[in-house]
């Protein structure tokens, strides 16, 4: 934990900032998970949280490695990232005297791991098997609660172990979605600046600059991001880590979540089969940057080079749902001011989607 003084409002007010102590990214670095745990002075019984797929990809391998170090190890396979599942894992942690938690997988296992470890006050290690979103290192989790997906406070990982080989061989669609999530930082930062100017909302120049720089790096290097290429995996994981750190500096998800995320969450509610989170945020970013008067076309071009969907057709979502999502997006987090203001009319939403090429008519 880092303690710093926030002098923007009250020089006597202190604010805590949680950051990972160790970030390790490399080829077959998962083989070093036991040594990494020892380096972090972790002892006792470990709990590996995964889903059925990621258990096979890395969970069983991690259990075998930790058992030889030696650590006592338990595994828990989740079905979905729900609050009910989080409560079950928390009970399992208590009943089995778990000392630390490893979240192994994509979004769902890591979100459940970071929440259950947070409620159990235990160290948490993030072991992503795919680089699909910036939640792999952030202190926020996306959890389904009462049939609605909520962004809630969770545990910042004490460490992140990113095996470039595993991530590079995961479906490229997931890596591309991670790029979409990061590039959408552009519109999130614009929204934050707007909220600071119009609503006097707290704003961190450091967090905003880091978030925007991270998005810029991916846009500028979009031609280098391709399937089955470990250097692409390294680049994207580093970008996801930087985005997570920006949120930690800000003390909220503001640097990486604005109107484009509200649009994505609206799609989650309306679409029979939503697309990946990062894909939806990318499409949202294109439209929100248009509203901000930003260079939405360059962003769209970069996303297309990477292979991220930029249209309703690419998302596999009906055009009418795109328009409807735009009209209700401002209601998703009404306390968070964005370029959407009090909302778009259906006519304005349809015009926006057509002008940016997201829908055809």
C-alpha cells in the first residue's frame, strides 16, 4: 500500500492507493509460480480459483507446481461470476483455512477470486490465461447480482503472473477484446475531464495521463498486434496492467470507464447474446469520441487493424438494440457524468450510430 497526500482539496487528507507488489510477464513463467509465492513470503494453504476450461489450461499445472514447493493446495471451480458464487467461495475459504488465493483464467474466475479474497482479507494473485480486459489487475470486479452486472470494490492483486505463451495461444478474439477495452480509455478520460469541468468532480492528472498514454501505445502499435505472437501478448498485458494502475491511482474506475462502458452495460441488458466486454466498449468508444469531437476515425482504423469489431454486425447485435442502448446508457450509472449528459433521443442515437458506421440505416 502506498499512502500519499491529496492536496487538490485538503492537504491534511490522506488517501490509500493499492498497487501490485510484483508483476511478472514472460515465456512459460507459470513454471515459476511456486518461487514467486515464496518471494512474496506466502505460506500455508493456497486456493486456486478457475473455471472448467482454465482449470485444464493452467489450474491443474499450478496445483502440481505449488504442491511440490511445498504448499498445501485446494481448487475451486466456479460456474459463473455471481455474488452467490462469491459467497460460496468465501465460505469455502473459511472452512478450509485458506491463506492466499490465486485467480486463474479470464474475467470470471479472477473477478470471483478478487472479491472472495477481499471479503476474506487474504492476499490474491492474478494469473490471467487471456488478456481480454483490464480487470486482471484492477481493484474492481464485474459481478452479476440480482440479474444485473455490477462493478464492485474488490482486492487488488498482490502480484500478477502473465504467461505470454498461454495468453498468446488463447483465442485471439480475447486478446483483441482486451485491446478494445484499453483503447476505450480515450473516451473515458474525455468524460472524466468533462465531469471535472462541469461538475467539479475530483480529477487526477497522473491517472488520466497514464490511462490515455496506454491507449495511445496500442493505437500506435496496432499493426504489431496479431495472433499467436508472444510479443503481442506481452504488449497487451502490460497495457492492461497500466490501465489497472491508473484506476488505483485515481481511486476509482474513472480513467478507464466512462460513457463507452455505460453503453456496453446497456447492451448487456438488452442484447439476447452480448458480445465480449472489450468489443462493446470499443464500439462505444468510437461513438463517444465522435460526440467529444475527437479523432474517432483513427481509433476505428486502429481497432480494425487489430481485428476488433467496429459495427453492430461485427458484434453480432441487431442495429435496433445498438440504438436503444445508446438511449438508455446514461441511466446505467447516473451518478457518473459523461458526454451523454441527460441522454440521447432515439433520433440522435440513430444519427450518431450511422455517422460513425456502427449501423447502416
